[in-house]
C-alpha cells in the first residue's frame, strides 16, 4: 500500500503510451508498422520497470528538513529554507511542495530542483504574512525522478511546525542598528538640532578652559576660592506612550496590511528607539474599551513585554471610546508624558466627536495625533477623468482629501500636534516627531 501511495508516472510516460497506441492503430492500415510498435511497447515497459527499480532500490533515500524562525515578522519577507540530502548514487530532479499555512492561500506553491548524486542542497523561499497570530505548516512533499524520467517517487516528511507571526521584528532590528551606529539618517530620520533647554543638573566641577562661562557657579566659586562650573546632562527618563486606536477606523487595508498593523509595527520600532534614547517607553491600546496599559519603563527588558503585548492584541473593530481611554490615562498616568496616538479620522464629523477628549489629554500631557492618508484617494485624483462618473469620483476624493488637511488645521488650532502620513511612512515620521519634540524640550 505504501508503494502505491508514493508512486506516480510522468507525463512523458503517457505521451509515449499515446504514441505507441497510435502506432498500433496505424498497423491496421500499414501492417509493416506492427513490428516497430511492439518493439516500442517492449522498450517502454522495460524502461519503466528499470526506472521504478532505481527509485525504490534498497539504500536509495532522501532526507529533507525545513528551517524557519520561531517568530516571523508581520508585513516583511521572511526567509524559509529547505535542506535536501540525497542518498541516491545518480542525479535527481523533481519538485518540492511545502504545505504552507492556510492563511497564505497559495495552492500553486512548488519549488523545482536538481540534486547531484549523494549531494546536499539548500532551497529557499520567502513568505510575507499579513496578519498576526500562530500558524501551522504541514508536511513537505518531495517528488523526485531519475534521468530516465518515466516514474516519480514521492517522499513525504511530516515536518509539521508551528510559527508565530509577531509585529515587525525585522523593522525593529533594522532601526535599532541604525540608532546604535548613529546612522538613523540613512533610514530617513532627520538630524534635528537641539532647540530648547533639555538639560538637567548633573554636578559641580572645576572650571576647564573652553567651558561655557554661562555655567559658572558663583556661590561655589566664592566658597572654594577657585572657579567652579555647573555640569549638565541631557534630560532623560521622560515617559513616552504609544497609544493605539484599535477601532473600526483602523481596519482599512493598505498593501495587504490593515492600518492597525502599520500602527503596531511603528509602535514597536518607536518603543525600541525611545529606550535607546534612555527614555521610558509604555503602551496603551483601546477600542470600545481600554485593552492594555503597560507602564512606562526604561529597562530594555521592557521591549519583551511590549512585543508580547502587541502580538496578543485582538480586536473586533468596534467604535472607539476616546472618553473611556482619556479617563483611564488620567487615572493611571500621573506624570506629564508624551502620548503618540495612532488613529484615523476620515472626516471632520469624526474629529468633532472626539475633540473634547483629545483636548483634555493635551492639557495634562503632550499629545501627538498620528493619522493616515488615504493613498487610494490620491490614486483616483491622479487618474484622468473619461466620463461624468469619473469626474464625480474625483470630486468626492478631492473633498475627502481636503477634509484630512482641515483636520490637521483644526488640531493645530487647539494646540494639539498632529501628523498626516502615508501608512508606509508612519514609522519614520513618528521617530522624526519624537526626536523633534525631545530636542525642543517639549515634554
């Protein structure tokens, strides 16, 4: 039974069978063809038996192993490798069909390969998940054939594996590397000159030539009978919270990912940069209720808690309750902090329903509202209009885009910082705003 489950015949075999049948049919009209037809049938049978014996001879085997990361990055290309090891003493050719998690919906996935005798070969492919969660790979099916290529033997490897799709760890590590090597400008982050007094007192020390005379401490100088100066250091340990709206307005898709996933990926990167800047990073998520409030901490172990909290976020995309979120922030966060609110407003009406809560947040903290451009509307506006329906569609799109700019103006009138960004640029724009506010000493 195991033999019949793993044995297949190539298309070449069926083509040859069809040719031989045609020869036998032709023999009714041309008797001289019967002899070549019988010889061809005998040779085909012999070659097929020989091919099957080669494939199933004892000692001939094939090994395959799948290697993938335990945590995949959402929205990124994740490399997966398959290692094949041949125990055959002749070259093989064939196809690998890996049973991918159903969420990828790829029914035509196959990797062709050629494998020399007794050799080892690594095949690779990549997957781009578009949602967080835990997924399961099935078995690996390797179909191989000899150089004769009449029969196929299937090897099935029960390489069942579970993997978890987390927020973009790759993006976080990339920006972390830029931050450590002081190369954030290569990722699009602007160099910002410090504008305000973001220094706090460190110690009193002896004057050294070149010190700023404005830092002279006259009382200490008189007491010690030598020139003393105050030494300052950059202000640290400021609280910065990423506040993520998980309501229905964040369900809108862009390039396969929802706006919520873009906000989650940006929050992970932002938290990592905040901790590298020696500030305290925290997290708040809400929709119709407040789901997570993670207190701000400056330890790097905080990144593990933030990553796990972002991975575990689930939402039914209900209408967001900004009043409840505002009350929870007032109750749990006593120190003045920087709040980076990732949300989305599609019209002035949606803003007016929430502006009272935003003003209360901005009164106690420094609030930055980050919401998203609708890039599909921009594409509609750029297309030339060919009929009246296209003209109407362009007018509506332009009106909606104009309302987005009105929202920015309205928030600025209320003294609230805001950013209107494309989903793919939200990470860089958020880092730039954080560094700008830090340089100004706003928090």
